[in-house]
């Protein structure tokens, strides 16, 4: 069977359902004990059985900011310069940056056009 691609959508399995999601609509993903929670622009959440690493491979514009958060760089509003820094996502969510990830974030942001 040939592979079918739908522009800008990815397939995510959550429970008994398959969802076709547009990654641009997702603000960030949070790791839980056995799954991840996706937070959408409109505030609703969805629990899925994938790891942050698996999601990072599926989403091109996402960055693993710390052990529990994968953020969508398209919704990143600012980055704090403080030693115990944080990012602000969608002007609503303050998420801490791991010290060892801060330089990698700056490098990722420098590649944006």
C-alpha cells in the first residue's frame, strides 16, 4: 500500500483513536510516568503513549528544553538570561530551561530564518 501524506499533519494514536494533528497547533508536550500530554493553543490537552524523544523526531520545530518538556519553537516568545532561566511559551506558560540545554536552545534559535 502506498504511503499517503496529508500536508502538515501527523498521525498520533491516543487510546483507541488515531488523530491527525497539525504540529503548529501544539504549544508543548509534557512527560508523565508512562505517556505524554500535548497542550494545544486553545488550552485543551491530550494524553498519548509516546515518549518526548519519539515526539521530538516527529515534530520538526520542537525542542527538548528539559527532561519533562518539549516546546514548539514557533510559540516561543522569550528566553530569560537568568542563571536559572526559563522560556515563555505563547505568553502564558513559563517553562524552566536545563542549564545544559540553554546553549543548545540558542544554537537552534540561531538557525531560524
